[in-house]
């Protein structure tokens, strides 16, 4: 006998609900990528979507704004109460996305809002790994200045999933 978790109908309904949520999030995420605050806000409001709703890959509007360096989007998401510690399907946080792209002002804002500098994604990368490997010296300095001495000691020697440490740790 199948339990509720194995019920094909439950799986189908869950899949349909996810597809519907993805469809509603598509305009939000496209507007976030383009940096169009007005369109993103309108899409969120017209469908009564929470700012932390995830799209197909687990990305929120905040993740997308950080990834594409859209400071105004990030500011609006934060104003609406977005979770700066939100994780996508790869366990990446918005700070991971901002650090990988070298988006200093966004990374600074996220840290001021309580983003975790020591968060690790599914590959074992921290924001420091990503900023360092991307050659984003200003973001590396920002991240380093936000860490305690103990966090620095731990993080600088911590390898990611490929066994690599941040460039500063070599």
C-alpha cells in the first residue's frame, strides 16, 4: 500500500501547484533580472506574491537581483522584508550571488541586513570563495572585514567541494 508521500495523485497535485507558482514568478524574476523595480513590484502585488517566493530553480527575486547586480531591485526586496539568508536549490544565498559577481554595494547592503558571510552552498563554496575565485578584491576585503578572527581562521582554510580554498587561504 502506498503512503501519502508515495501517492501519485499527491505528486501530480504538488507538481501542478509548483508549475502554477513558477508561472506567477516568471514575470517577477524577469523584471528583477532587468532591474525594473516598477514591473517587479507590480508583478508581486498583482498576484499577491510574497517577495520570498521561489521560482523554478529556488531563486527569489532577491537572488536574481544580486546575481545580475541590480541594486535597486535588491533595495526593494529588502524594503519588502526579503530574507537575506534565503537559499536556492543549490543552497546559495543572495550573498553568494552578489559575491560571485563582484557586486560590492549589494554585498555591503546584504551584510548590513544580516547576511551570513560563512554560509556554504552545495559545492562547499562560501561567498569568500566565490569573490576570491572571481578576482573581486573589493568584495573579498568587504567580506573579510565583516568576519570575526575566529571566522577568518576557519573559513580561510576550509576547502570547497573540489578541495579548493579561497585564494587568500593559500
